[in-house]
C-alpha cells in the first residue's frame, strides 16, 4: 500500500478510488442500493463453496444476511441459514 519512501502506491490509489466510487454509488442519503443479480447468478452465489482441507466439508462463501435485488423476478432476496449451515436465498414479501 505504500512504497519505500512511505508514499501511496498506484495500486493503493486505484483501490481507494474504486472503494469510494462503490460507496458513493451504493450508499447515500436516499438509502442503500443492493447489488442487482439475475436468478441464475443468485443460485450460483448461494451454492458457491470450497472444501475445507481440515474437515473435508464444504464451506459456503455467501454470508447469512446477504441482500440482493433479483432482476429476473423484480424482488428483494436475503440469504438465511437453511438449518444445515447452508445459505438459501428467500424472497421478501411485501403486503
């Protein structure tokens, strides 16, 4: 993040600008804008995992509480624990 003289590197400046742009785009006085994904991508996100070398069990990369806007169904979805430790996206129903 810093060079030998203590100044910021080009990579750090690029990272910081990307972070600020993302924050300005998704968070503001009007609220928080959730990322948009298609139904197919939401399924991929939900099921993405890797095998833990120590236990041999799958570790899912999607965190519980992840919120997404489903552009295919025009709905909001959140990942919750399916009861086995695996994330499952559920649609928010508004009435």
